[in-house]
C-alpha cells in the first residue's frame, strides 16, 4: 500500500464553497527518502522502507549512519515500512512527497496515542459506575474479579480482565479518514477529523484498508478573496484621488 511519514502539527478548520465547516488535522510531510526495498526473494515479503526528518550526526547511531549512507542520505528520526507492491517501482534514495495522495482519498493514520498515566476502569475501559446512594462502598471500584465459590474457577482471574492501569502511550490507528487537501508546495496534508498522538508527534499516513476514495471537496480560496480586497482598495483610492482633484 502507498503511504508517507509525517508529523502532526495540530487541528484547524476549513470551509467548502457550500459553507460547510470541516475540522481537519494538519500533517506536515516533507519528502520522505526510500532507505530500503524488501523483496519476497530476499526477505520473504514485499515492502518499502521510508525515512522522515534528518537527525543530527552526533545523535545518530553507527548502524543508522551506515544504513543511510547506502543511499547517500542523512540518518532519519522516523523510519517505517509500508508493505505491498504499490510503491515497488520507487528507486533507492528517491523522494516520496505528499503528491502520492489526492483530495478525496481515504487513509488510515497510525501514531502513538497521548499518555494519560495510571487510570481506573471507568476512564480506561468505560466500566459502569456503582450505586451513588448512601451506604454504598462501591462507586468507581473495579468490582468482582473472580468467583471463588465455583469449583471450576478456583478463584482464577482471566487474562485480559478489565482493570485499572496505564492508559495511552500505545500504537493506535484511526481508520477511514478523508484527505481534504494536498498541498505539495507547503508539504502538508489536511485530513478530516482527528489523528492519534500529541502535537509534533510522528504519524504514518497510508491508503485505507477498508475504503478507497470519495468525492473531493471544493474549499474556499482565500487567495482569491485577498486579490478581490486588493482590487477594491485600489478602486477606492482612485475614487478618493479623483474627488480630491475635483475639490
């Protein structure tokens, strides 16, 4: 599948020509470099490895320096693979820009979710809150974990039982997000809705598994509006000048 690596900048909103407001996430994706190509013959599967954003020479490991030197580029901060044959025609060392996507494409975005620290079951697993009446000693507790009275159970707690614990800070994917705009000059994507992770967090944007494409939205052109305002200002100044001469 095709994809690109980028960095989440934050959220904003845009308007279509119909006046519909669309909340979007801005993902900066400067040209990625093809660091390695994996084939079925050599590796058992087909994939393309991309690198995003240079890392300082003194902070890079010898292994990363040697790996990047094979394609005459600098070591990268964020390196990931995209499986499939969609980008198999790319050459080693070539650049992958946001132009591989178009407005209306449906994508899956993978990132590391925000860390929330230690959380109880109500927040972490949407567990039901206990009775709030006086005398109840169970409000936000975990509840019964194992039934010791059943012989077959023997008080055993099943693996995966809902409990309090670390929330966030794990790899997660938001599926079926629509690309609203692709700006090749600015090296960024506008993606409808939210994507995982904090601001400046690294993300993978890849073609969606479940959906393909939808109709592209036509956004309001603010550049045209600025040109109209400039023309109106010039006309206004010309009228004022002519009135001053007549006076």
